[in-house]
């Protein structure tokens, strides 16, 4: 009997010590993890906009994030947009509830700052104060709007869609007319050497410059990538560009409206990225147009 | 080798499948019999009685959107009504994303002049098909040994003879199903709600040890003959990477109970298949003329490599 | 086995050569086959295993007199699981990109037979310092195995080492696929066998 008690006590004590060690490590690393994630997103965004260490972003570049939620009340659904609004000198958040036909239903002031708003738990807490049960809300996606001075520079869309193996996470940069400025693959678990090549310049740079109209009808062609196009796509990697300046423009206009050349041995991954980007942009364009019309009609003092 | 419980296993499986099929057969609305995806860009709706041509021909009576995007209504290109007016096919302008459930709303269904009310239904792929695809996926397409290269230590250790291989495979399948179900239960009801995700590893490995102990004790009491045949493999199960990989995967993908069961079954059966294939080859290798430096493990690795290449052929396959 | 009489250096070299986990003991082969696609992965996983092995060995060696014999195995498992969680959290926070490449293999360290076996055979019978060096030896042996495999596979498969383009072209993409992992490990094991054979032959020739 004493044996069993000793064993149980010994096990319980070890479990508690282990839990303590893990718990403290978790708390310490969690903060570092969130900070690192935030820094990563910032760097990706700046990279997509064309700013590097040697060409830093101008001081009047501002990034504002809109968070979209789907609010359900029994059988009806509405969209809730957390919009950054101007509050004197600083920026606060406001929730605009829009029904499925694009009409504003309700507006609430939210007590959350932009810094805190990047945390899902902080956003949920702020939303719970204004959206009482039986209404429930579910996070849908977010959009980052880059503003230079007084004009909108670009829209940056983080998104996720199924790839060949699991999911592919991307960050897409669009200009105000929904033309693609750049595409960055942030996370993928595709096959190395095959599907993982989607993160190489010669694939993802093919999306650059595709207009909205072309994007809506974008397909994947199973042909090998022409050499001159490949060199054009990979220029700027620090190596001497093999193409003379004058020819760059010719190549660019030649391939501007072509479809996406698939990766060798990774047609499914290529198609997944193309379809995913297509869906993301078409849905976003539809939504932002409606949101903008609500903002202008209701004179919401948004920061972007 | 007879399994005494086997007499009840098969009818039980049939009954479960029957329940699933039944559940997929009816819908929430009394007048609508069935809704399903058809080809790449259409939805087919079957009614319990004939619908009015005027109502069915008007595409604005139908609203379809993907469940996570309620604000984006999909454009219906045309509506086809069958001759007996009990079936309606909606064809869409773009291909449908069948992996997402779609919500179909039919306003004031009109049948022979009477209104049957408004129906809001969910159209999705057959759930049984999805479960089955997880099973086949874990068993063949993403075979844990040849495609995910897990569980290799035990694999090479027990694949020398067919009898040991089969014994190990069956024991492993039983333990993994038991531990996967317990892991799912703990993950869904304890770890996730309390945000204790970082305790995953400790909890799962603890559950594995517990399952091994449990299966060991139960087998000892219930069927000593079976225990004599398989008991020795139970200890080896803990050192198997797959046994902890399965709970980690189901936690990552947030599977529900049935999906976890399918994953565990697929993993176990896949392991059994791999072991059986490997042991068949290794038994013949014993009689072959292998160079001295390659004898034993090195040649086994090369054979496993060949199997892995063969299984590569399954990659990308998708049923349902 | 009574407490070891080897010097610290012998302990370390034992882990790398005589009892190399991957090539000689044939344990913990899952990552060797799966993740050794690049040198970077090998280094990272090797470091993680080193960390877990050293800390677990030291912990067990420190508390070996308080462990009740009946709960030996659960205690080992608990210790290993704790340290694996720690290194998993640390890697996920400070090196997220590399961590994602390794998938669930960091979490799977808990199921590596090598670590439990080492605790059972060595740590519970030896002092903390001896266990420390033995842990380092085993960890370094594992890292050596992973890195050498990664070197071969990355060079022949992608033409790069640690991401730097060395060859400028891709010889055989096959080496990056998992099937090649099996082949490479098998061939390298055979090579180790061959070296041992030759070494033994030379030793016997010298004795004669």
C-alpha cells in the first residue's frame, strides 16, 4: 500500500514540475512568437510593395488593417467589418455591420487600438461587448491597405487555399484597380523540388502585372517556360541581368496577357495557386467595392 | 488464426455505413428529397412531387452561395426541369468548388399551385465518401511508412517473417484506434477549450502508454491465446513514430470523431500492408545472394526505397 | 552494465562512431529518411535531438536515486516529452520558417527509441557529467548522420549546400524524394559496414 502511495505521489510531483516547466516556457516563447510573426508580416508587405533595405519605405507610408467577420443571428447572416477610423489625431476601430445586399445595418464604436487589434483574442473581446448573444461571429479574413500620403497605394491580401498536399498561404498585393503588383508564398508544404517551386521567382513573378480582366479568365498552360521569359522573371536576384534594358519592355508586353506556365511535374500545385489567387481577387474586388460605397454613402471617417 | 469477435465486426460495420447512407438520403425539408453536386458546375435537386414550370424556370427563385461566403451569390446560368417535373438541375456560370458546402435557398416552392414554403438546404459531397477518402488516403496514398517515412525502426525490426509482420500489424492497428479515439476526446474537450495546446505531446504520449497498458491487460484476461501470439509486440508499439504522429495529425487538422477513427484505421491498416509486403520480400531475400556488406539492414532499406518509389505512383490520387 | 570507465572524450566519440544511432544502432531512422533532404534540416533536427538527449540524460542522472523502479518508464517518457515540448516551443517561436520545413518531426522526437534507450542503458546508472558527455556524443552522432545524408541528398538533388548554389544545375531531382532517403541510408549503412570489415581485416592482419 505504501508502495502505491509513494508511486502515485512521485508521479504527481513529476507531472506538476513538468507542467510548470512547459507552462513557463510557453508563456515566454508565446510573446516572442507573436512578435516574430508580426515582424515577418511587415517585411513581406514591404517587400511586396517594392521597398527593401536599400530602398526603404517613405515616412508617410501607412498600413491599415480591415478585419472581416461573419455575424450570424439565427438564420440570417451579416458581414461585420472592423474599420480603422480617424479619431482626432489617432486611429481607432469601428464595426460596420452590412447586410448581404450591401446596405449598412448598424455601426458600433470598438474599444480596441490598432496594435491590440492584431491579436484575435483582443478583437473577439472587443466584439463581444457590442455583439451580444444570440448573435455569434466568426472571423473571415483581413485586408491591409497601404496608404501613401493621401492616396491608396495598394491592397495586401493574406489568404489561404488548399494546395496539392495541404494548404498554401499567400500574401497578394493589388493596386487600386485590382491589378496584381506581386505575390508572395508565405507557407506551403508541397513536395520539395516539385510543388515547392511555387515559391521561386520564375513562378510567382508570372502573376505580376496581370490585370483584373486577365485574372478573371486566367488558366494554367502545360508548356515549358520560354527561356527569355524565365530570365525576365528572375532578374533582380543580384546577378547581372542578361537582358539589355531595351528588350525588357518588349518581353514584358509579349507575355503580359499570357496564361500561367505550369511548373514541370507540379501542374496541380500550379493550378491550385492560380485558382486560389483568382478566387481571392474576384471575391475581394466584389467586397471592397460594396464596402467603399457604404463608406461614401454613410460618410464613415475611415483612415484609408 | 481466428478472431472470435470477428463475427460481430462485419455486421457492425455494415450497420454504421447504413446509418451514414440513410443520413445522407433525406434533407431538412419535407418536400425536397435530395440535393447533390452534379458534374463540375451543376446542382441537382429532387423533389417529392412535381413543381410548377413557371416557378422552376425562374432562376431568381434559387439562391446559392458557398457556406463561408454568404455575401457572394453564385450566378445561375440556366435551370433545367425534367419531364416529370420532379427533378431540377441548376447549371452555373463557373465551375463549383465542391470542397465547400454550399447553401441553397429556394423561395416559396410552388407545386401544383400550392406553396411548399421556403427551403434552406446544405449541398455537400457525400460524407461517407469523404470519410472513405481519409481512410484510403492514410492507408495507400499517404502510406505512413512509404510516403511519410514514419515508424521505420519497428518496421525494419519486425518485417523479417510474415507471421511476425502480420502480428505486429494487427496489434498496432488495435492500439492505434484505441489511443487515437482517446486522444481525440481529450483534445476536443480538454486541451482545445482551455488553450493547453502546448501540452499535446505529453498528453498524447501518456495516452499511448495508457492504451498499450489497457490493451495488454484486457487481452491477458479476455483471450490468453491471442495474448500469447501478440503480447510481445505491444511493448514495441510505443517506440513507433506513427503512434504519436496520428494524434498529432488529427489535432492539427481538427478532425471530428469519425474522421479520427478513419485516420487511425487507415494508418494501422497501411502499416499492416507495408509490413506484409516487406516481409514477403525479405523472406525471399534470405535465400538470395546478397553482397556481405549489404546483408541485413542495408538491402532492406534499398527494398523499402523501391516500394516507396512504387507508392509514389499513388500520390495525388483522389477518390470522391 | 556498471558505471562507465570511459573518459569524456571516449564517450563522445563512441556516440559518433562506434554506436552511431543512425548507421550502427539503426534507431531513429524516420527522420534520417524523411527530413534529410537538406543540410539545414539535418542541422536543425540534429540540434533539437542533441538538446533533448543532453537535458533528458542529465535530468534522469540527477534524479536517478529517487525514481521508483516500477515507474521507471513513465518517468523517462515524461522527462523526454517535457524537453521535447520545450524545444518545440522555442523553435516555433524563434525560427518559424525552418520549423515549418521539419513538419511534425520535432514533435516526434518523443518517440525516438534512441533517447529512451540511452536513458535506460546509460543515464540511470551514471553520474550527471558522464551522462552529459554521453548525451553530447549521441546527439552529435545523430547530427553527423543527418548532415552527411543531407549533404549527399542536397548536393545531388538540388545542386546546393545550405541554400548556396554550388553546382549551378540540378543533377537528379530524385534524391530529394523520400524514396531516395531509403536508398541513401541503405547505401551509407553498407558503406559503414564495409569500412568496419576493412578495419577488422587490417586489425587481424596486424595481429598476425
